[in-house]
């Protein structure tokens, strides 16, 4: 699935977008989180918080201002 499709699903409040976000971008987010938080539980809680923040702030993403990966 392409990032544009994920963004569209998230903007439409389609929960499949959250699943796709975790499937395709979860590894990147975990990679960024892991050296910061040493506890596995803290890392998973942080990842959950990030996903919820993406869900609530998706309408602020503007591809003209920067890349999807940088916004994440």
C-alpha cells in the first residue's frame, strides 16, 4: 500500500488506515523509538501514543511542506 492510500484512509477515519500505518511504518517508528526508551513496555506505549497522535493530527499533514516520513 502506498503512503497516499494510507493518508487517505486516515483522513477518512478508516481504521484500516491505522492497521496499514502500523504494518508499513511501524518498523520505522520502532527504530526511532527504541534507542530512546529502553523498556519494551515503554516503547509499545510510545508507539501507541504516536499512532493515536497521527490519527488525531492527520489533517495537519501537508505534503507540500515536507515528506510523510519526516512528518511521522
